[in-house]
C-alpha cells in the first residue's frame, strides 16, 4: 500500500507543480500563495510598504508610479491590483490608455479574444471621456490573456505542418492533436485587464492580474 501511494505521489507531483506555476503571473511571480508571501516577493522586486497602509506596496511599474494592492480569497492571493498613484487630465489619460493597449498587443506573452480587436478599444481623439463615463456609463476597459507555457511551441509546430506541400495520415493526425492542445492551452483563466477610473474630474488607470481559480465561486454560500 505504501509503495502504491508513493508511486501515485510521484505521478501527480509534476502535474501539481506545473499547475501551480502556470497561473497568471505578475512580474514573473505567480498570483498565488498567501498575502504575506506575495508582499515579500514584491519587496524583492524593489517595491516598498506604503507609509499609509501596511499591506499596500508602492513603486514604479511600466514607467508609472503605482500602488499595489493584494486581494485574497480563503487566504490565497486571487488578484494583484496595480493602480496609478497620480491622476491625469482627460487628454493624458486617453494617450495613456491607448499606449497601454498597444503595449499589450505587441507583447508576445498575451492573447486576446478573436472579436476583441484593438481598434474596438482605442479611444478616438476628441472623445468626451467625462461625458461617456458619467452620462452613458461607458467602461473604458480591455482584457488580455497570458499565454500558457506550451502555447508558442504548439503554434510553431502547427505552422510548420501547415507549410508542408503534402499531408500524410500521420501529419493530419498530429495536426488534429495540436489544434486540440492549442484550444486547451488558450487558457482564458489567466486574465489581465485594465480600466480607467474617474476621481473628481481627473483620471487614473487600474490594472488587474487575476488568478481565476483562487477567486470566490460561491463555495461558502
């Protein structure tokens, strides 16, 4: 019995370790574990505790001064919120939002849904953001998804297969397997999104790195 259990643990351990690693990451840190562990890991990245709140960190992210908030569910980190420390005027927030869209689009670590074209989210010059937010209740937000560890290698293998002039049965079978794996690897649970918030006539952006599996799903209802 002990040998059987030991063998079983050897089989599941690599799977468990992989599952733990392949969740949404912030600065290469899995969005997981306890709040205290996350605080310590963020400190190693140069962030410091806010003088105003002991569980909020401050520092620079993507060239912007930010406050970092750690959200937990059942004592496990389920979200990292990165909020601009300073507010901007309407023109500046439009530029910042559109720039951030382009940065995510150009970052090969991310995917977006097929119907979420960047042009759909770009804020056109001259748009009255204040009016759209207050009167039309518009939400300026965009969602992206971090690729899983094997996504790019599957993409390359599929591309190489499709370049072949002739297909044999083995190629067709392999292509079918790859396409199925790509669907599985298009992990839309590794969510990163951002939005504009309004503060007394000025604006900021908040970014959210979510670990969907750690978020509340009604377990305690």
